[in-house]
C-alpha cells in the first residue's frame, strides 16, 4: 500500500456499525408493502423482517466489537440471518431479493479475516441467487442482484481490513518512534554518565596532584593544571558530540588517557596491546570499556597497580583490566555488574554481540573482562 493511499484511508472515518445499519433502508419498500397489506400474510412477513433486522444488527455490531468479535455471537447471528434471508426470498419471491446484498455485507463484516472462507461464502451466496431466480422464473434480475451482492460483501471486507491494517501500522509506527526516543534518551544518558564520570575523576585526580606538587615543584604543578584545562576543553567537545550523537571513542586515545590518569593517581599502569588493528566501531566500544574501567579503579579501588591488556585473536578481541585494590566496582555496587556504568557497558557490548564479565581477581583486587567479535573484512580494512 502506497503512503498516499494510507494517508487517504487515515483521513477517512473508520466504518462503524451505524455505517452498515443505514443500509437497512433499502428494505423500506418491503416495509411499505407490509404496512399497506400488499404482502401476503403481512404478520409473518413483518416478523421475518424484524428477525432479519435483529440478526443483521447483532452480527454487524458484535463483529465490530473487539471484545466480542472472536466469540460465537456474530457467527450465530450470521447463521440466523442466512436462514431468514432464504426463507423470505423463497417464500415471498423476487420482491425480497434485496435481502441478499445485505446478507453479503454482513458476511463481509463478520468473515473479513477468514480469507478463503469469505470468498467461498460470497460465491455460495451468488450461486444461491442464480438458483432462486431461475426457480422463480425471474432471470432478468439475476445479474443485477448477483453483482450487487458480490460487491457489497467484497467492499465491506476490503474497507474494514484496510482501516484495521492502517490502524495497526499507525500504532506500530508510534511504538517505533517511542522506542527510538527511548533509545536516544538511553544513549545520551549513558554517554553523559561515562563522559562526566571519567572527566570529573581525572580533574579531581589532577587537582590533587597540583595540591601535592605545588609546594615543592611548581613547574610540575603547572603541568598538571594545564592538563586540567585540556581535559575540561576536551570534555566540552565530547559532550557536544554526545548531544548530537556523533561521538566515537578511540581506544588508543583512551589507553593514553588511562596511563596519564593512573600515573597522576599514584597507580602504576601496565598497558599491553597486541594483535592486528581493530575496526573503528570495535575500537570505539573498547575505548568506552577502558574509560569506565579505569574510572572505577581510580575512584573506588584503592589499588597500587593496574594492568590493561588488549589482545586481538582470530575473529575476536579480548580486553582485560585488573587491579590489586579492594575489589570494589563502583559507588553503586560491589563486584558484579550492578553499577550504572558497568550496566550500560554490558548493554553496549551485548548489542554488538560481545560480553562483559566482572569479578574478584586473585586474593584481592578486581578483574573486568570484555570480549567483542571482529568481522574479518572490517579488520582487513582497518589494517
């Protein structure tokens, strides 16, 4: 269905039970004949007409009600409508043939999602018109009644199915838009957490270094102060990139930053990297892992030594961060993935087909292990 057709259907009011019950006015001629006594046994014809209307309205109303459309009620009412239609047309002849288009319309409403069953029911109704008109010797009306009957059922079913399909597509589109907003909100929240958490930790560490160095080594203290300025400027750039969704981390940059931050914190850094060059997306994800892992080491571990190892393997890359501290992951939780940052990393890596595991390391300290798949073609392009 084209977008233009969808918009046209959306602008149309959805058919309701009132739309279909208005078609009962085609029987007004029969009502007049009964009232004037021109119909044999008018009381019987009136009772039949009342039963026809009751079954028609019941079938249409219950079929358009979401709560009752899958119950037996619309099908029982349709079965009663079929019997009454045949009884009236066989008993009273050609004057009651207009019951068939209404019957076909009710069939289209009730059986609109039944596919082949709908076609079979409409076909059987058309054959019945041919048989009845032939038997009653009124062949001149056969084609007109049969054509109107087929059209009324087919159009009713098609129109309702179109509106229901468009309604479902519209609801799905709204859900997708809502999900996109939620994903963007989550991305921005996660990026902001990772960026500010790391940046503020670096600034605090270097500010402490300035305070320690200033009394005895002014030049070194000024160097740390210059680092604080550079980190602040870099943070502003990264936040702007995070807001626009264009920020991509760099593993090499994060490893260099990790060494500088660990050294400034008095933590011995041992950084090792082996294997072929990594694709940009994989390197960016690992850069986030390094940033979050080192931030936790600096802020919470109380470690004296931190080892970061990046090891490229066929089709996979392995990153491990270990320290000899207290084994505390974050202010939000202890060993595990309970912290906000680690939870966000776990989700990021899982989306890319990777994994993140955390836990105690040896007798003391903490260990963070991240693994990501590496596409051979992307790896070749990176090289």
